[in-house]
C-alpha cells in the first residue's frame, strides 16, 4: 500500500545540536552548512553545546544559514559564559507561536522549580493551531543519566517532576545533546566505544508525547541533522548528514572500544 499525504506542506524546519566538534574544521563545517541549506528550511533550531556564547561563532551561524535561527542553551555555553550567551541570543527560554505550530525553547539546565514556572507560563494559554513542540538541550524525558544539581552535563531532575505540567499540552520534544554517552556498553567500562556512530536520531514515546534525540556526536565521519516537515498537525521527521569521509560501511577501527578513554 502506498502512503501519500493529502495535505500541503506547511513548514519545514531543521534541528541540530552539539556542533562544537566541527567548528574548527573549515571543510567539515562548510559541507554541513551547504547540506543544511540545500533543504531550504523556514527556520533552524540549534540546541546547545555549539559555542553559542562565542560572539564570532554566533555571527558565523547567522551568516552561514540562510534562514531564521532559534537557539536553546547547552551546558557548555552556560558554563563558559551565561552572560555572553544572553548578550548574543537575548533569551534563555522563549515561546514562539507560528500559524501552524507553537515552539518552546527551554533552558533545561535551569533549576527545576524555575523550569516548572516557565512551562506553566508558556502553556497557560491553549494552542489549537497545530502541535506544541519543546526544543531543549538535555533529554528531559530520560531518567537514566541525571546530574546532582543544575547547570551540569546532564539534566538534574526526574521527568515525573515536569510531566504533569506538559502531558496534556505538549506533542513533541527534541533534544540536542550529544548521543555518545547513551550508547556505552556497560561491560566495556572503563573503555569507550563509538557504537552510535551511524545514528542520526532516535525516538521515544511517553504517554502521547513523541520525543526525539537529535544531537551530533563527534561530527566525524558524519555530521548529522534532522529535517522536520509539518503537514497540518503531524510532523514528518527525516535525517541526513554531511561528511568528508566517504564510507558505505564504517571501517572497524572507527567503532571498536577506545581504551585510551
């Protein structure tokens, strides 16, 4: 059976995160930019750990991508300079209402009580024109890795603390954190492998909320990003990547455990 969409494409946006590994390599960065721009998105979301606190890098993004860009902070930016991040971007949390979707840019490093206040504020008004989408840095729905306090490498709260606030009003969550730490083989610790090197994104579902982890790992050999097409109330989610190393099948030495780490 062929499946076709009877509705028109309303909007296209691209989501990325954890870009810092490719920023110092001019060829890798430019190939990534060219591939992203080839999709002609209506806007782009950069979800942290991408040197957004650095004014030159921030300007580089604005000059590179040929569309409107929105940002969510990662732990890297906030640790290096929350002040500089704010000077560049102008916000830590933001709600953006479009004709066909509502986007919530959420600072997932913030104290959980403040996160709850922000979510309650942004969700206080019902939105009926399309899906409501949270875009943030950490995998806020995943309780497997939790930091002891706010503004650290991983989120610092359990999902049950915010789930009652969002469960009836949020349709999608996208996280831009690095994927590497979620794919370690526990039997191999203290070695460090790259088992997820082919991943572009992966999907979870909690209740009715669809959650996607889309962050880039090392950016080598694949610098990945996620393309989202909005057809009425439904998101169609695809992935792609750029590369300067052209392998059909990855050489074994790229995926075996690295005992040096």
